[in-house]
């Protein structure tokens, strides 16, 4: 087997609450192979977002190891961290908050390309912008729109274009569709899946919905109170959940229930 793109080893995340330090992630370990999707499920407050931020070095108080492409993210030099920030990016729940409201989409993407020295002039930037918009399923005319003139799903597409255009190869999507209308949730998830299968993007999908995980995740991590209680191939876990909490989750999804009955 090839070396995983990401290996998390005994990761702990703590927060200071008043005078105490409270652990939100309590020694979590797993790895993600290149080109795979790892799903993370767990009840509210189980530490999923804390884990996500720690993986991307957005959380100061993390101990343990996060090895990305052979380098420890928690111990990177400033220069290495800058490169890492391009290669590994977060996809947030609310795409509006991460877009500048005063910049048209085309200008925003061109600015990112320019800052990173990826386009030499306006024409190159415009051509690349159009290509990235096409990659995420948006017509070139969206370049002339402001963020508020897009739907939530379209904004999430723009966010993905922005991550990809600077060379993202690893995405952490923390409930990327929960703020979106149900009718577009599947479209965005399918786009992420396509980026995985067609461009080799490696990603972590955080969510609650096991039916979604069945379609998206190759491997699944189940968290409870800051710990991993189950980890394995998603199909295996869904077919025969071992931990009581996972059993409860699986039982709560009618879709999965049916799938299990079909197998039996
Ligand atoms: N900035 C913070 N300061 C103090 N405690 C925090 C902070 N952020 C999160 N926590 C605590 O850490 C624990 C894990 O929170 P986290 O947001 O990681 O959970 P989650 O699994 O993402 O939940 P949800 O499904 O609701 O998004 C919770 O008990 C939460 O209250
Ligand atoms: Mg969360």
C-alpha cells in the first residue's frame, strides 16, 4: 500500500474554559489514503469540527501528530505552512461568509491567482477563471456576479473553484451542504465526489447523515465524546456496526435499514 496522504496520530485538542482546560478531541488516530474520501460522523459536540480545524493547523492547542505528505503539520515552518495552506483547504458550511461581498466572482478568483503568481496578466486570469468555473459546473457569465447574486449552492461551487485554482489536493468539508436547500445538497456532494474520482482530490467529509456517507465515504470514522469509537470501510460499518452508538446511528437511517434488510 502507498503511504497515506494524511496520518493523524494521537491527536488531542483542548480548549481553555475559564481556568480549566477541556479536551474536545482525546487522542484520535487514523489515516486517509490519496484519492479517498474519509467520512467522519458523530453527535453534536463530539469534536468533529475541532478535529477538522486541528488537521488544517487552524487550532492552536493541538498535540500529537498530523502528518500531511510526510510533514508534521503541527511543527511546520512558516514557509512550509504557506504551501500547506494551498494544498489543504477547508470547505465551510456557510460559503457566503468566506467570500468578499464587494468583489465580483471573476475579480475574486483573479485576485487569488494573481497573489499566488499563477496568472501573468488579466487575460490569463480571465481564461483560468472561466476554466475553473467550468470545472465546478458554473457558466463563465457568473464571473460578473457578486456573491449575493448567487444561490448558496453556486457560492459553494465558487468556493471550491477558489480552493482548486491555487492547487488544493486535500479538502476538509465540515458539513458542506447543511446550510443549503435539500434540492442542491446532492449536487454539491456529487461535485465533490467527481473532484475525487476525476482529479484525485483526497477529502474528509464531516456530517451526520449515514445515507450520504454510504454514497460518499470510502472509510468512516465514528466519534463520540472526542474519541473514535469505530473506524473502517464505510460499507462494512454500515452493514455491521459494532459499537452501540454506531448501531443507534445506523438504525436511525431508514434508507440504510432497507439496504441491510436486502443483504440479509
Ligand atoms: N472555541 C471553543 N472554546 C471552548 N470549547 C469549545 C470551543 N469550540 C468547541 N468547543 C467544545 O468542544 C467540544 C467539541 O466541539 P466541536 O465543535 O468540535 O463539535 P462537533 O462534533 O463539530 O459538533 P457539531 O456536530 O454540533 O458541529 C464541545 O464540547 C464544544 O463545546
Ligand atoms: Mg461541527
